[in-house]
C-alpha cells in the first residue's frame, strides 16, 4: 500500500487529502477489510459533521466504528483537524460554526502486518450537515481500483 497525504492551497486557503492505494492496483482481501472499516468510519464522521457539534464528537463517532470492528487499538491519532490559512489550524474548543472547514481522517495501522490505511476528506460545516468538498476524488476501493486500471 502507498498512503498519500497531500495538501494544496488556493487563494491562501489550505486543503489536506489522504488516500491509500494498492501498489499493484488491487487491494488484498485483508487490505479491503481494513479499508472498508476506515471508509465507514470516515462516512460516519462526515454524517456527524454539522454546525453545533465539536471536533471531539466527530472523533468519538469515527472511533466507535473502528472500535466496533475490533481495531480500536490501531487508531492512534485524532479523527481530524480544522483547515484554514494553514493545513493544521487551531480549532475551537466549542461547537463548530457554519463556514468552518475541517478534515476527517480516520486510520488503522497494524505494525505487525505492515499495514496502514488512512482516508481523509475536507468537510465544509453547514447548519444542515457537512459538505464533502473533496469527495469527487476517488475514495472507495472500487473507484480507486478502476482509476488505477484506467491510468487516471
């Protein structure tokens, strides 16, 4: 696997996206199992991301998915961070406000298996929920494997 954590800036605002690619273009059964857990965790975090919740709440939502799948000991970092003029902005201690942008980036890292998977998207916080502004980048296993087959 290759984990690519990439950032870019546009008009002085930062982005931060991570994808995990199989080197040969196809995930093994074990890699697919872990990838799907991480993606479910990410999607749960995005679903929870709305104005009024805290980063801590989103972290707990993401972590619960990974823990329920039996991989809680292998998620050693926070589930995300605020974005802004810097890739790692200082975040509010309180609720998220409309217009803020955060990352959600759960991961599972099993050193004994030499296996690590992280998926990260940038989420715009609104009153009605989070908008995944990087969701157009291939993120499911099927999308990534298809893109690798086509060379895109």
